[in-house]
C-alpha cells in the first residue's frame, strides 16, 4: 500500500526526527530525507507535503545546508520550521538578519487573527502560545506575497504564510513537548493544509516491515543480535515472521548485564521459540576493558568486541548474508544524523557500518521508530507485557553506568544496587511510569559511619527520568519515601556503598546515561 507521505528535509536539528515521529502520532506517514534532495527526486516520490526542519547554522554561513529552491514551485505545501523558515525567507527574497536578542528556550508567540492566513496553521489554537525557540537569526522582512501571522517580543515575524503558494513557516519548534499546542499546529498543516487522511497505523507498519525484510533477504540467512530488550525482541519477531528458519538469533553475555539477566533472558527467548545461540563472552569483554576509563573508548571497545564475537559465531553458522539489529531513531540521531547535518553526541554500538570482512548487510526493521512506537508494535505482535514495558538498557550495559574503570568487583557492586532500585521502583508502582530508573556507580569515595566505625566507601547515584521518546527527558519527582527505601536498602545491603545521591538533571542539557 502506498501511504500519503510528508517528506521532512533534515537541516541538522537534533529534533528533526521528532517531526516525523509526531506526524506518525497523527497516523501520517513521514520520511526524513537529505536537505539537498533534487526536486525531481521529490516529485517522483509524490509527497503530499514537505517540511523544512530546523538546524544549527545561519543561512548566511558559507557551509549552511540549502534545499533546491524549485521545491517551492513543486505544487506541494511546504512548512519551514526555525532554520527552515529562515531558509525559505532567504531563498524567496525576504531578509534574514542576526537577532538583537537571541531566543533559546521558552518564548511567547502572539497570533494575528486579522490575517486570514492565520486560520490555516493556528486553527483551534489560542491567540497566545508558549513555544520552544532556538535561533540566533530572525526574519527581518518577509518575502513578497507572505503575510505575517504571528509575532513575539524578540521576533517581529514568528510565523508567515503565503496561502496562494501553500507556503508556511514558523520560527519555533512545534515538534517538542515544550511547545504548547505544537501537535495541533502540525496537525493543521498535515490535515488542514496538505489534506492528509491519516491512513498509516502500527498494524500497517508490521505488515510493511515484514514484507520489506522478506524482499530484502530473499533466500539469504540472517543473524539477529538479541539484547533481551523490547527493541531487539520486536525486530527478531518481525524478521522471524518474514523468513522463519532463515533466521538465527545470537545473545551475547558481555559481562556487564544486570543481576541474573543472562539467565532470565535465556528462559524468555525459549518461551518465544526463537532460534537462539547463547554466547558467554564476558571474559573477553572485561579483558578488553581493563584500565579503560574514557566513556567513548568504553563504547567503542564494546561495539568492536560485539562485532568480533558475531563474526566468530556467524562463521560457525556457515554462509550468513545479513546482520539484524534493533536500532531505533534516537540511537541513530545521537550517533550521527541519518541523512542530515546534526552533531554526534555519543556513539552507539549498534549504529554504523560493519567491517568489510564480515560481508554482511544490515537489517534494521525498526530504524525509523521511537521507543513508544516499538512498544505499540510489540503489542500488535502479541508479545508478553514484560517485553513491551521493559525499560531501555544501553548496549554497553553497566559499563557506561560505572564511571571509571570497569572491574568485576565494581560490576558486582552496581548489579546489587541496581537490582534494589528496580525492586523498589516496581514495588511502589512507578516502573511503568518511568522511562528509565537505574543506579550509577561513581568513582567517588566518602567518609561514613557504620556500627560506630569509620567507613570510606563508594557513592551510588540514582537516575530516574520521565520521557515520551528518549529525545528529551525530565528527572522524575519520585516520592521521598521511595527514595528513602532505596537509599536505606543500598547502604545496608551492598557492602562497599555508604552514600546515595539523586540525579535531578534533565535531557537536555544532560543525557539520560551518565556516559
């Protein structure tokens, strides 16, 4: 089935993928494409609308990404967001200039209802909106034919529109949760302007993903990297539906899993009847991590070791053509923009190319989805709720929750503390309310008193965040009684820990994981 599609051109915003994600919330299929995609390529895809994303550059920069100006005459509605608005103004004869006062963070936008064009984007939206802005330039003069439909204290043109050409632009980010009524604005563009009917669902995704895998694999063989989490589990089930016995799943115990996790995962996959090879490579991983303290080196070592282990196991299986992974959009955008310009935040072990010697292509059926979407797919597939609600766990495991060197004694300390966090959070009914909740072992020792004796032991930080998709997150306001229970149990039950602290930082500016 061919769905109505809105194409998002990626100019490098860290929020670009969220635009596509919000549109899919509205049952509108969306794809993210390179910013310099030729108009003829877009025409051949026949999108129902086009969105120009935000980005970190100034349109006056020599290296600023640009789109083909011919898209404005393609006959499809175009929405420019932030940088996308500035680019539209610049390319169509308007004027963009540095703002006297930059807008980063919340701003208040006033909609001008006297302009008829305001009805298109701002239907059923209040006259004043609290929005999320992120720009140092502003549109000083709109191009000919455009009406100014919204303003703010620091931006005289916060939104503009040319109804006759179906060109619209806003200087803030409707895709982030910090913008009030942002989803309604995107809905107005998709349904009111573009004429979308909302014909894309998770059920249709399952069928299409299965068909894509079957078509790509043909008669080949696939090995799938299973981690035990919802991402790789859903990916494996989709692939298994597509190709059956041509799939072999491999689970690797890397030595930095949670307490008793390897055994639990083994039993779970036996119940799912997925063809599984279980590999205990913990000694290899820990040997390679000896003396390593830099977080990016840890990630790269663990990623490279995964590849090495898979190469060995794949060789044992004979000819294997594809490696399957549960890669998601947030993994990709944090490592490097899929198609655009955004900066790398940190590497992910399951993102990127494979060594040439492996001669395997990647199969990533979930690469365009966010975590909550994957959970919805899992439910469509009939997976047990324990798979669906399992909190995200980083590919490098506890290695990026142990600040400093990763050693067996320090792993044991963190495993015990982390298990207590999980038990207490579940007992208090908070587990499914949180995006993630876990313990971090800090390379900090402090003085304490236990049984009238002086101690000098390690510190555990508790991290608990709420999020919809992992792209942004806020620290969870856990009840004090719950925090007290966690702290008391860790200090009393984990010998070597005498202090517990709570992390109250949000993403951004922090990341969810400490490393």
